[in-house]
C-alpha cells in the first residue's frame, strides 16, 4: 500500500451520498470500490462530486448511461483528457484518444494496420511460441510472483513486437508505461516525483525518436513506429504529440492484457468450480477470456467533457463539466448483466461488456487483447493443472488502472 493510502470507510452507506468521491485511488487499492459503485447505481446513478482532488465531476455508473455518453462524442468530448485529472499546461501530451473526429479518425487509421486481422494472424504463432517459452521456464512447485514472471514478461514481448522495439531493451516498455500512469494529477497515483516522471518520459521519447528516424529512412512496415513515421497525418507530428501517442499505444497495449492475465488467475482461484469447468471443457476458453475482461475491467474509467449544456437522468450537466464513465461499475450493472458479481465462464453474450469502450473511441486493440489472452491461457492449460494463488494480490494504487502489482503463486504441472 502506498504511503499516501488512507483508511477509508468499508461501508459506503456510512458516507453521505453527496460526499462519495470515486476518484480516490485508495478505494481501488483497498478493493472497496465495488460496494460504493453499487450504492451509486441504486441511489444516484448520475452522481455529482463537488469536491475532489481533481475538481468537481459527474460519475456515470450504469451500463446504458455509459453507452449513451460513450457514443455521443458531439456532446461528450474526449478533449482535453480521458482521465479525471488534466494534463499540466506546461507538459501536455496530445494524442488521438483525446481528440474528436475528424482529427481522431485520420490518426487512428494510420496505426490500425498494426492490429489488423492479417497482422493478428501473423502474430498469433509468435505469441504462442513466446508464451510457451516463458511458461516452460517457470519453477514448478515453487512460489513466485506471477505478475513479474508471466504477466509483465508476456505483455512486454508483445509490445516489443508491435513496435518492432529492440528486444534486449524491452524491459523499458512496462517501466515507461508505469511511469506514464504514476501521476497524482492524472490518476491519484503519487508513486514518483513529478519532475522525475517528466524526465523519464522525455528519455522515452528520445529513445523512440531514434527509432523513428531509422524507420522513416526505411520502406514502410506494419509496426507502430513505421506506420507513424510514414503516415500522411502523423509524419510531421511534434515531439509532445509523439510522446502522447506513445503514451496511448504503450499504456493501451500494456494494461489491459497485463492485468487481465493476472486477473484471470485471481478469478479462477476465487471460483474453483469455474476452474474445473475450464479443465473439463477447454472450448470455454474464448468465453472465459471475455468474462475475465469484464470481471477485471482493467481500466476503471474514461472521462469526457461536456461540450454543451445537457440533461442525463434529470441531472443538468453544464458545458465544461467533467463526465466520468465508470466502466468498472457498468460492468457490474444488475439490470444489464445477470448476477454481475459472479465469475461465470459460460456466460451468455460474454463479449457484451464495457471494458473496451464504445463509439469512435472503442479500443482499437480489442481483438489483439482477446487473441493474446486466449493463446496464453491455451498454453497455460496445456502445461499446468493449477496456477495456485498462495497469498493475497497486491493491488495498484490508481483510480484509472485497475491492476495487480504482485501475485504470489505456485504452478502445478498437468
């Protein structure tokens, strides 16, 4: 737990409704957020928080309301930020996820070949081979940290492939991802001095600028850096937009997959009947992957900013107001999802969840994430009867990344 962590009331009903603040990172690190969201869904699904470390904001907590906000980018804009906090004015890192059409569309189209169906078909055997190698090197019967040895390493190798990044330096990618999100101003995660954080981010962009120059001088390829270096709408982007775009692609490629790999282990250990169903019927794997992504919800929220006065569930939202779509809450909405707090790998319509967003900003790597998780779990099930959790997971201190920092396990061979 971070030094800044405070003791929060476990009972959400002990807090006056108008004082509930879902932006507190401690709620997520202490795993208290579920019951708070449940209260908001029942009593005040469009909830106004007047005082928070990030200023006033609206919480949208029900599935259909989140869908409405996500699909209406004309009223609810991604500019200037998708986190509750704003970028510092002297260190703004624009990228296409914090843009609206048409600027968003032309930049997004530039990099989508990197996750196209043809690219995924080429990537799957690479992921399978690398996953197998990582899993074969695990110490069977001994305690180790699953996050470090498996989730981070697998995700890092995937990112290195997507960027065609020097493999010997691949450890820098998850490091930069964590540093990018370790911002008290953006996510409430005060893990590093802000001046030091900026220095590391500038080191990151300097490294990638060297790769950019190399790729720009070579024929176009389908890795992200080459696509950006040759793209009509991206080849002349300035340094801070390049950093912002790296921010988006690295964090987007890191957090969903990394935390779902770990989250799946936790969910199966907490629900041994589902683990047995998976052993009995490996055909449930694709459905399980979608259920893990819903159940874990690797990113708790996306934020929008109202472009005009509007009304939602009778609440008057003013132009300029921050509007936060809590995906973690919508994915547990009792009116849309049957028994939402249960982990059910046979769930009907398992892909009907909010974790990838909707509308123009729907996660462009969603099929890649699903394919990677499916492939990894196929290889896990081929080798291990059980990945046994032998201690409580340590959760990430952030209001944005719903992640697992440490997960002690023992693997037992088939």
